[in-house]
C-alpha cells in the first residue's frame, strides 16, 4: 500500500510541474505572437486606417522617450498606403511647427485608441492650406509620392515630441489610406529565439521533474 506522505509529495510535485508547464507554454505563445508580428528585424507595431474629408489627417503627438528608452529600437518606419493614385505627403513636425502650419486649416485630429474605445476623430474647421505641405519648412522628416511611401525616423536623432501629418501632396481635401508603424530592432530575431529557448527549456524541465516524481513515487511503494 502506498504511503500517504508519498502520495502527497506526488500531488504537490504535479501541481508545481503544472505551473512550470504553464510558464513554458506562455513563453512559447509570446514567442509565436512576436514572430507573427515580425518581418526580419522589424516589428509590426500597429496598423490603422484614416479617411477624412478635410485637408489633413493629424495623429496624436509621439514622445520619443516612449520608443527609445530601452535602446533596442534603431529606427521607426511608417508606411503610408494611400487609398487613391493621388500623390500623398506624410511628415513629422514638432507640436509648435504643426500648430503653426495647421492654424486656420480645416483638418481632422485622429486620437489613439484607449481602453474606453477608439480611435476617435475630432474635426477642426478652417479653410484650405495656403502653403503646400512639401513647401513648408517645419518637417523633421517627410516623404512625398504616389503609392506606398515610407517615412523613417532614426531614434538617435529624435528628441522631444513629434506630430504625424498626412495630406494629399497637392493640398486637396479628402485624405484616405492606411498607416503601418514598424520598429526596426536588429536584435529581434535573437530575442524571439531566446523566448522560444526559455519555453523549450521549461518544457524539458517539466518533463524531467514529472518523470523523476513518478519514479520516486513507485520506489516508495
């Protein structure tokens, strides 16, 4: 007959190994999720559509400290895919520069999604811009052209806040398309590999401990 103490030890061992297996599966799930978002050394951070009747779609300001604090991100790439064949303009400006350029211009603020919902839009009435976006001197980074345009920000040169603005290059109203944000992280493949490695090691450890616990239980009979 099995000793009660031996059975109790086996139950406790299985509970501990179950928790260990849960950690292993969590690590593997995280690795899979990150890999699914990755394209080589780039992480697909978020994608969002914009469709406004005004002259400019204006996003919330970006604080560079939110993206460069860990030192893992080399650059931030923004791909702008316009909904029409019309040439598109995309740029980043300081909040002061953006405010000066958009003063009196009919534009739409697009606020990030929150736990309460979103994203949300806020119309700011005004008139047509008196200066084409490509002719303004407020931009920290800018790109113009037809088809998908890529805007790249080197994190080493970022400091402070920046406002993303998308317009039609000719300054006409009705701006629509899709924006995808990528983080260039050279060490990303190594990070994914390390997370997978941790998960596999934990699974192997779980199997080893479970086998040892069963053998000890049988020996104690």
